[in-house]
C-alpha cells in the first residue's frame, strides 16, 4: 500500500488549495478514504472522509462548508478542495486508507499566512 499526498504549499488567508492523494497497492474503489491533519504541538485530527462510491462524506465542524472531499476511482486518487483557508488550517495534511488496518501517507504541508 502506498499513499502519496501532493498539492500543499503556502497560501494567504482566504485563498484555496487542492490536495491530492495518489493511491496504489490495493483496490482503491473498495475502501473509505480520509483526510487528517496535524498542527505543530497538536494531535492529529480528523478532517473529512468519503465512502467507496462517493455517496457519503463527513466533515469536521471546523472545515464544513469550506472544504470538499472527493475521489476519482478511475484514477485511484483522493482529493481535498480547501477554500477560504484560515491561519488555523496550517498543518501537515495526511490521507488515510481504511483497510483492515489504517494506512497513512507521508503528509503534505499546508501553511496559511494571515
């Protein structure tokens, strides 16, 4: 199993970023996928998840209405569209595959300047 995140970077408050997570080594279309984030000095926290056929998505209260999770099963890729970013969204963002055990990517840094 391999998960590779990309798309992070430095953005001003109010801006947007789109994260991607390229998955391989398992049947991507079978499994729920999630985004988590970890800010400096804080525990990793849930951001959003999506079921296998994209008919159910859940979001943390802190991002609901600003972030959108999606997936393209034909490309084995998970996405996170982040709009109206805030400085408190600064964190390393990780994708997770919910197989029998969770698998994590290496993370991508998102920094939002005020």
